[in-house]
């Protein structure tokens, strides 16, 4: 259906989109790190800047969605190529959502700063620090897997999300114990809980990006399937 | 580019997708109501059935995504028509997420039942009942607006989401007070908080469906814009 010329134009357009998506990915990674820094330092001006910078992420989402639509209309890709464009569109949505979750963290930092609350007795940041590092790495690696079409890495990342979820539950249990022992810290502890929840959701979105990568590379929709468990068994058996 | 014949086939295929999306919407509405009933009654068997029924929602998501891709490849829609297909794809994603949030509520109900916890002193359900009713109506109306291409209704729904968010924050403040007064109820109150959060997110997804509806009807991407505020001003001025 599409000649050599049209196909090479398709590839050219797709590469332009992919490089913009990776740019957006880098922006979103920084956005998350910046938000966590605000939560650590309680610097309200910095937090306001992080909240504001989400607008750029939103602008990129709308622009990239538009680029995907244009590509489809102009190049009329065949089923295989369309799959890639559609999955890339879903990666864009996940990146925008990661921006939203980071913004929530920055807003919590901002609110804490405005109430001039100090964390002398209880550091919410320390409670979530390890989780935030794990998820930061997971996000970076999911973008890497997307960039390199690395489906094996993507499989590992999807499995890793279960560790994140279990770490999140353990933070939650600790915070409940903490609140029960000293009700005066309830308000702090809840802030930490919302931050932990936002981090855990960023992990979910990184997992989604890994799933979309597998869809792009292998052409399988593995959402809601036991694909990863099966694949991991095979990797362990030295497939 | 597309002749009369091809265009009527496009319309036929699109209608098939739309009716399936509305079917999925009805399923998701019931799913949410069922999950809330479980949270009210604490019936663990019922809750397990609700968790299980999310599989059907997931299956529909994958199937409908596939139908959208096929439609694009087979009918090669022009820009206008493609916009509708893409936005319909986003509605499908939001419906699946609503299913996920309802499943979370059912899981909380299940966990409470398994711990044989009674709510003699504190009814989490009563705390969130009004919010759940508002969001249930909002979801129903957003599907209605999508079905009828009713962009005026969609504008109202987007504005209504702010009331939902404010109601959610007020529930959160009440729960914090409650926990501080009686730390023994912290664990219950946190369950109620997660349920309230899930309901609030269902409201967000209903708002997204309204935004996609406006995109389908008017061809404008109003995400991240002040479109609604402007439109409401005009409605008040009797546009």
C-alpha cells in the first residue's frame, strides 16, 4: 500500500515524534526529582516553580498527540506501523500523568511551607526516600527501554513494579503505626502518605511505558495478561 | 479521498465501536455501584465477585482498542474522522481506569470483611456516601453527553468536577479531625480516605470523558486550557 518513499517519510516523521517523546520523558524525570527536592527542603518558591513547569509538560502532550494524528492522516500507516504510533500516543499520556503526580508532590511541599511546618520529629521525606529512588530509576529505565526497543528490559520493569507496590504498602503500615503512637503527627503522616501514593502511581505509569514498549517491539498487547510471569519463567529456565 | 461508499462503511464501523463503548460504560457504572454496595454491607463474597468482574472490563478495553486500530487501517479516515476515533480510544482508557478504581474500593471492602471489622462507631460508608452519589451521577451524565454529542452538557460536567474536588478535601479534613480525636479509628478512617480518593478519581475520569466529548463535537483540544471558564461566562451572559 505504501511505497518506499512514503514508508521512509513515515519513518522520518515517527523518529521526529519519538525524539520529542524522549525529550518530554527527560523533562518529566527532572520534574519528579525537582518535586522530591522541594518535599525534602520545603522551599516554597522552588515548589511554585515546579508546579508552574507542569504547563510545559501539558503543552508537549497536546502537541505530540497532534503530531501522532497528523502522521496517521498523512502517511496512512499499515497495521504494524499504526500499532507503533498508537502505543507511542499512550506513552505520551503516561508521561503527562507522571507530570501530574509530580505536581501533586510539589503542591504538598508548597502547602507545608506555607504553613511553616517543620519536620523536627518526623521526616516525611525520609519515609519515602527509598521508594522515590527506586521509582526514579524505574522511570529512567522504562524510557531507556522505550528508546532502545528493549523488550527484555521492559519485562523486568513490569515485574519490578510489584516490589514498588509492596514497598508502598510497608510505608503505609509504618505510617499507621506512627500516627497511632503520636496523633499529633497525623497531619504530617498523611502528607507523607499522599506523597508515597503519588510516587507509587509514577511507578505504575513507568510500568505502563514498559508494557507499551513490549507492544511496539513484539506486537502483543500484554495488558491484563499473565505474559510477564510466563516470560520470566522462561528467562529463568535460560530460554 | 474517501468516496461515499467508504465513508458510509466508516460510519457503520464507528457506530459499532460507539455502541460497544456505551455498553462498556454501563458495565463500569454498575461496577462502581456494586463496589460501593460492598463497602456499605461488607459482604466479602460479593466484593470478590466485583473484583473478578473487572476482568470483563479489561477484556473490553483490549478488544475496543483493537477495533479502533482496525477501523483506522481499513477506512483510512481523514483528519476530522480520525479525531473522533482517537478521542473514542481515550474514552475507552478512562472507562478501564474507572473499573480499576472501583476494583480498589471492592478490595478495601474485602479486606475489611476478612478482618471481620465492624463499623459500630464510625461508618466509612456514611462519610463518602454523598460524594459517591455525586460522582455516580457525574459518570452517568458524562456517558450520556458522549452518547448524544452534547458538548453543552460536557462543559457543565467539567465545571462540576471542581465541586467534587472540594467535597473530597472537606471529607479529608473531617477524617483528620476524627483520627486525632480517637486514634483507635485511624485504620478505619484511612480505609475511608482511600475509598474517597478512588471516588474522586472516578470523577476525574468522568471529567476526561466530557473533555473528549467536546473534542469530538467541536474539534478543540480543551485539556489544560481555560476553555471551560470562558464558555461558562458566555453561557451566563446568555450566549
